[in-house]
């Protein structure tokens, strides 16, 4: 008996020592609006989603695994823009410096037509492209997640979607900003849903910070995706519910539209700015080309010497933006339907000629600024997240359902919002959409065409090493916000947090005015710009940048924009 007990004791001691020697490394997470970490970082629009992504990385997943988990978590905790009913773009860099860019932008239905939002006299019905099922394009988010995961993911997708299911089923505490949003949109949700009593964001009394938001129908939809993969969304019960919603509201999306949707790998747009390699997304995102044009023109000016937010710098940047947005309106669209003159738009001689057009002391008139001659504004409720994993891989991903809460219409029985991306087409060439951007034939509606986007997910290198992952929501202001944050860091020597926090401005060709955040410039600078011929529109926040900077020490600085609930988590 003593011998047996001795064997048992020694066995237990051996197992204890073995377990101690091989126990999982303890992870010390760092988190906040700004965070500094050693190995990995996730920055997204909501603290819960950032925590989900960081946990996936800590459990051994890579940047694509974290992306998959963050994306589905945002569909639960950030319904204003996080989505399974929308689409977006991903820029991916692996740890050997190779790039891939994925287009999972929404598409028009096969039944769409160029004049579908015009009456017999050519008048545009704006509401039809903005509200309800008539405004929705075929969603691409779920297809995009599975396409990226099938190529680069390492952990089972069933495990990666589980945190989102738990957040939907058990609920999460909403933020003060979310409470304000839900309360302000009660009328929209009521008017645009067949069964308002089933809408999770509607409440009989007022929402308050810390209230628990439970989304049972969304949880069941996520479970179908968990069980059946991509088919759990584009076929079967969820697809049937989408089409039923369409049929009840004069929508045109069909089961065939859903089943045929494919995410598409595109060639990245690659440029150089003073020795930095800039990698962005190509069409139907306009962001990559527009950003490269802006940086290409900027390279002909000494913005470091002219200083941050001085009249001289703002004037020069405004004149650059005026010209780039003129090109955007005329030449950018879905490359499967329109021949985009990328090489001509990015030709160094052309960009030099654009720089030479700029008078350093006098504003141009937009009517005199023409687009490139060769042989649209998105809503501001997009969202972006940036990820760097412990292996050195990086993801920059921007996704949207267009307006805040998209079409305002939930798929009854499925618990998620439909996008209203059809408004991102030129509903009538030359007719400005709700936000003032002009569009032409390049972005006209056509069956199965992807609408033009301003999304600008971007990754930057220096001397072959990863330097920055950056992007933002903000509709047409996305491009200029990313442009400013890059210059804040590379030209004005700001930290990532400082660059993201700094007040911003925007110009988009038409209207003529410079759009200004509160306190973006001093009264003196405003007077100097007015003396050059500039006019102004004072407005609210511009963009919500989520970015990561690799510091000279090798540490990662994650910055979540203070304009929202954005949050960084790393280790």
C-alpha cells in the first residue's frame, strides 16, 4: 500500500512540475484610447471588439484570425457601422513584406438599372436610395471574411465567431454615445421596419449608458454562419429572410444575387512618399489612388517647414484636395465596368503639373479646376480597424453600411441592418448625392456593379520594415483624414496619438468651402486663409482614425480616436 501511494505521489508531483513548466504564457494586456505594447495591437471602434481581437492574438491566432473575430464582434457591438449586411476593403501585409488587397464591397442587384432612382422626367428620388430595402446593395462582408480566412487564417472560424455570438446572446453594456444614437434614431427605426417591436435598438423608454443590449435574432443568424460557413448567410434561412424583406418592401435583391456574390482579390495601389512605401486599396475604392495623388503632389512642397495647421499648409493641402477630388469624380469607378486610368492619374509628371498649378497665395476656383483628360460622397458612418500581430503580419480594414445604421431597416427574423450603399452610385450623372459629391458615368448604376467608395485602408513601410497601419470612417473625408494623419506623423513629427487627436479639415472640389472641425484653426489663420480667397463651413467631427505606429524602439503605439468610443488593446 505504501509503495502504491508513493507511486501516486511521485506521479502527481511529476505532472505538477510538467504543467508548471509548460503552462501557457501569462499575457499582460495594455488598453485604452492610446496604448503602447511590445508584440501585438488591435485598434477598433469599440472596446469589446478590440478586446475580442487581442484575445484571439493572445491565444495564438494571427492578424487575419483577429480580423475575422473583430469583424463579427463589431456587427454586434457597433451596429451603426459594424456589419454583416455591408461590405468593405482589406489591405494585408504578411511578415515577409508581401501584400494582398481584398474587395468585398457591396454590389448592385442583377435587376438594377441606371435610372432606377429617377422618375419619368429624370427627377431623382433621394429617399429611395437612402432608406428601406430599395437602397440596399448585395452585402459582401461575410464573403470577405471567409475569403480572407480561407487563404490566411489559422484558427477554426467556428471558434472565431463564438465571441460575437456570446455578445449578441448575453448582451453587452452600451456606451453613452450609443445611448444618444439609439434615442435619436427611434423615429427612423420605427418608420423603416415592418415589426418595430422586434427591433433590438428600439426601446419603450430612453436608452442610458450601461444598459444591456441583447440581440437574440442576430445571435441565431451568427450561429447559422458558424454552422454552415459562408452558405449560412448567402443561402438557406438567412438568405430567405433577406429576400422576404425585399419582397415586402419593393426591393430587388434576389436569392441568385446572394448566392452569386464573390469577394475579389485586387492589385494593391503602391506609391512612395519621401522614402516611405505607401500601400493602399485600388478601385472600386477611390482611396488608394486619391491618397497617392495627394502625397505625390505634396512631395513637391516643404510642408514640414510651413508647419502644422498654418495658413500656408492648409491652403496648399486644400488646393491639392480640390484637384484630386475633381479626378475622382470623373475617372474612378468599378474596374470591372470602367477602365480606370490608374497609370495616368499617378504619373509623376502629371502630379508635378498639378503641383505647378497651385498658386501659393491664392485660392483656385473649383469651376476652373478640371479633371485629367484621357484618350459621390459616402456617408460618414463607416468604421475602420487596424491590427498588427505578434508574428509581424498587419491588417488595415475599412467596412461600412454607408449611412449611420445603413438603410435603417433590419432583416426581420435575422436581426441585422441592411446597407444603403446604392446611394454611393451616381444615381444620375452630374447630380450630387446627399453629401455633395459629384459623380459621372464611371460610377453610374449597372447590374452587379460595385459602387465607388472613399475607403482608404493603408499600410506604410520604411526601409522594408512595417511603419504604420491606418484608416478611418468619414465618407468623402476618409481620404483627407488619412492624408492629414500621415503628414502629422511623417512631416510634423507627432506621435500616433497626437496625430489622431489633432483637429482636421477637409476639401472635396465641390462645394468650394473648406470644412473645419471646431478649433481646427486659430482666428488668425482663418483670416489669413480668407485673405487668399477661401471660404469655410464649420462642422462636427471629421473621421475616427484607428491606427498603429511602429515606433523607432520597435514598440507598437495604438491610437483610438477620441472622437468616438474607439479603443486600443495590445500585449
